[in-house]
């Protein structure tokens, strides 16, 4: 278990598990034009961004500090020291955005 930028979490992830902290809280959000969208508004399947805070020893494609795209409907939530996190398997992640991909020759960037 590595430490995140805030403090060291008192847990160690196992196998292919990834612990992330969601970028946006559940509830109301704003559109690109500034319109307030209530939490009760029906939307299609919407993916969410989160920051990786811990990874298991078998995780190969993400590192602590990466931003990942995941499906909020397929998640297991856990609270550690009063902070809500999402626990998932590495295979449940849809995309990774990280600075280390910026200048690599074999990378085409983040495309969805």
C-alpha cells in the first residue's frame, strides 16, 4: 500500500482491487452552460471520474494519483476515517488519464 497525497490510509488493497475517491459528489451538477441539473433528473448511463488512492499488488495499469473513468452503478462504497471511497476491480475501469502518458511514443492519448 502506498500513500496518497493527503495521509496514509490504514488499509492495504489485495489482488486486483483499486480504491478511488470520486471527483464529484452525488447530487446536483451543472451543465456546460451553467444550468443546474437536479439529482433526481433521469440521465442515461453516465460514467464518473475518480482519483486512485490505493492499489492491490496485482494491479498493472493504474497507479496512485491517476484519474480513472468508471461506472458509478457498479461500485462498492466504503468509508475510511470519515471519507467515502469506491472499491472496484481493475477490470471495471473504463479509462485512465495520467501525466505519464503525455509524452510516450506508443500512446495516442485518452480517447473514449
